[in-house]
C-alpha cells in the first residue's frame, strides 16, 4: 500500500496503538506530536515511534493553541458560560492546524486515537458513534466536514477500551500500561479556577458577589461568578431547608442565582455557531446530547435566522450555556451548535 498516514501521537496508549494498527494494515505511517504548552508527552511519543520504526515529527502549535483554545476557554468562563475546550481544540487544532501540517508533510490521511467511526455508506462518508458506547467520542468531533471525513482514519472506533489495552500489551508498546489522562491538558492540577485567575486576575467575573435565590434574596456570598456552573450544588456554602443548585449566572450583577432541582429542567434551548456535517431538511426530529456525558434525547430541531431552536420530548436537566448540543440520526452525527 502506498498511502501515507500521519498519526497524531500524544504519548498515550490510544494514539500509540492507532499507529501500530495502521502499520499492520500496510500504510506508510509517521507520527506527529503537537507541542501545546510543554513537552511532557513528546518523549513518550518518540519512544513509541522508535519502537515501531517510524518517523516522528513535532508541530509547535503553542501560539495558535493559546489564541484559539486557551483564550476562548478563559473568555467563556468570564462571560458566565461553561466552555468545552476539547470541541474547540478538535476544530481549530487537531483537525485544523494539524490536518494542514500533515498534508504539508505528504500525508494522504490523518489518524487519531478517538473512539468514533467513519464509514462510507449511501454514497458518502459518515461520522458514527463508536462500538464502545462508554468511550464514544463522536460528540467532540461534530465540527468535522464531509471533505475531511474522507481523509481521516479512526481505527479505535471498532474496539472497546479493554481491547485496546490488550492489543497494546501484545504489541509491547512502551506506553501499554500508561494511565489515561483525565484532566484538561493545559490546566495545571486540573484547577481551572486558578488558571483563569492567572490570566485575568482583575476580571469582573472573578470578584466576590452575592448568591441569591430566584426572588433576589441574598443567601450567601461567592468568590467569583466564573467559579460556578449550571447545576452545581457543592461548594455553595449556603444553608437552606432544601437542596439548592446554581440555575443562572449573572456576570453584570455579580450574582449566582440558585433554586431547587426541579427548576433546572427545561424542554427547549437555543444554540448558535451552528455546524452541519450533513444538514437535514428542518424542522426535523433527531436525537441530541446537551453535553459530552449526557444521554441522547429525542428533540425537534428548527432554525431561525441566526440560530437553532430545539424542543425536547422530555425535559433536560441543567442545560448549560457554552456547552455543545450535538445532533444524531441513529448512529450518525449530523452536526452540532453551541448552547446560548
């Protein structure tokens, strides 16, 4: 086979196995590691490439990553919203800057260790959920385009995570037993509050303010609106006869608004920054996820001039501005948008 594949290699087991599997399938393979903030993953990725006998490249994306992902992350929290940096990184960096970098190096395809499937069916390439639904990462890939799907390989979409570990051990990959990373990759110690404060210490959303109920009664005080998210109960430091949850954030007034759990449920939402891989005729009944860890839920999707409006068959809990709503038609991802 004379096709060349660039594999995005983070130094973890998933991307390392991806490279090994593609080699076994006869592709010409080389690895690329993105330098984003420090070089902690480069040495492991290089070891794997040496083990496999393939070239290893480093792409210095520190400047674009800070501009497109880190700055977006901070700005959203300072607006009282809850961003999804992985969605943004996949759009701007992995399948943006890295995709272009791989093509410049002569790659026919870019491959990553994501758990999702790209299949060719009905005359077109489709982005589908992974076989292992517990590891499915199709949600964070909704910004892909039909043209790019034809040039992306996702071999792990057919495997369970347990199978990935077994195969990595059988192939004696140096990182076969390396634990998965659970944190936001650019936030030290997973302390996003400290990270935001280090970037914008005087921002209004980081100043102390009031925690109030729906009627405006002051129940306590907070350490900055940006430190809270919709649906949060822990860490409020208030006493009430029944459990209270964050239902709204008002940066302008410096207030965190709390209410009972039932007030967190809603049947509708609006969303902007819309991206369709394949746009259906609207209005249409689809399934949607309002966050990465949520279940799909039936909804009717309709469009207005600059946004989408969704009406769910059953109320959804803690619809959160800044998160992505992703649309599915069965197994296939059709697109998504950012919740207002």
